[in-house]
């Protein structure tokens, strides 16, 4: 394992680490569109909840970036 | 001082000492955090001075609109204006301070102005000490208000129920206590990770694009602005949710749960 290029590992880290948050954000977006379509009168409350969920999902990608940028 | 990383120059993980004030080492994030705190305090003081029943000054109008917006969000989560007003000052302070500190990292001069070969300015929230301090403050407030509202017995029963000798209750209660510690850690790491990762990403994109770094950085900067607002909002709303969850135990008049209480698990 000593001969693996660290750039490859870093590329794999960001590539694999971005899959989960991307799927999560897509699910949130789909759910929000569906919910607003069903009852558009509480759009504000749905969107505020959706932004919280996006923030939570985004943190996962942030941890990946943190690991990526802080390892030699 | 910048750390080379595959040819990009990014800020090191920890904040660096700029000078010492007696026994206290002043780091660059402390300098910028204090500066931002002074700026916010002066702006809001001017806004509060000019506030009237019918505000004529634009600054007062915008300050009042912001406060009104946050008050609406917090009241909706608490479901009760009187309870919301009790915790509102701390939540508003957290939101405005975190938002200003997040955005301050995107201003020019951060990382380029140096003093003794150490960059003088560094956004307050890109320092893990700072976010951990704010998270500890929040969680300590939550625990103290929980004990004050529902008493020691209720606080204990919140975790271990009224039959703490049953093994199942011990297991679940310990998991609950562990999740409180986990909340503290995630609250600190989430804010730090997103803001620090974003700034490192900006540096990396700027280096990768070469001569066209200024053009490539525009969309990333807009994305970062979005995340700055989201993270400040998230920190405040999660603090609100933890407060609501821990202080509204064993109430006979069960009010409608707010919109954010569903996501309080993390």
C-alpha cells in the first residue's frame, strides 16, 4: 500500500464522500417539491425545515472536505 | 503563514498566535472575532438609538426587520411568545454574530494582510476553539434551563424514566446522555467544518483555475455565502430546538410541536 499515489486517495475520498450528501440533498429537494405541491399554503414552514435538513446533510460533505484538506 | 497542500496555499488547521497580551496569547481568529463583535455592536447600537414607533432611519428599519424575522422563527418553535422572549436574546446574538463572522471570512484582506509572517485576520468561525466555545455555551444553557424548568427529579427522569433500575431503561438513558455529548460535538464540528472547508475550497479552486481564478471563484463564493447563512441559521435553530425539547417535558397542555422539532435527533 506504500506505493499508492496520495492524490488518488484524495480523489477517491472526495468522490465517494460526495455521493451520500448528493443523494441526500436530492431526496430533500424531491420531498420539498412534493410537499409544496400538496399544500402550498405552508410553503414557508416547509422551506425553513428543508433548509435545516440541507444544513445537516451539507455538514457530512464538510467533514469530508475537512479530512481531505487536513491530511498530508 | 500558509501551509502548502498539493501546490495550494491554505490556512493551517489551528489559529496562530499573533502577539501576547501578558500571559494571554492572542490568535488571529481572536483579533478578527473581536473586530467583528465591535462592528456589530456599533451598528446595532446605532440602529437601536434610531429606533422609533415609526422609524425614519433605514438602519433602524433593517435592524428591526431582522429581529422581527428571528423572533417569528423562535416563537414558532417555542409555540409561546413569553417562553420565546426568555431565550430570544441569546439566540439572536448567536445568529447575528455567527453570520457576521462567517461572512467576514470572505472579505478581502483575510489571509493576505500579515503581521510577523502570520496572517492577521482569520474568520472567527474557522477556529475550532471558537465554535466549541459557542457550542459549550449553548449546551450549558440548555442543561441549566432544563434543570431550572423541570427540576432535578424531572431532569433525571427525562433520561432514566421513573424506573431507573430496569436494564432497558439504563441502556436507553445512557444512550440519551451520550447523544447530549454528541450534540455538543456535532454542533461545534459542523460549523467549523463547513466554514473552514469552504475557505480551503476557495483557495483550492483559485489555484486550480490559474489566471482565471477570479472568474472561477465567483460561483464558489456565492455558494459559500449561501452556506454561511444556512449554517448561522442552523446553529440558532438547533439551539432553539434543544431548548424546546429539554424545557418542555411533562407539560399537561401539550402544544403543537414546531416545524423543526422533527429533525432534532441529530
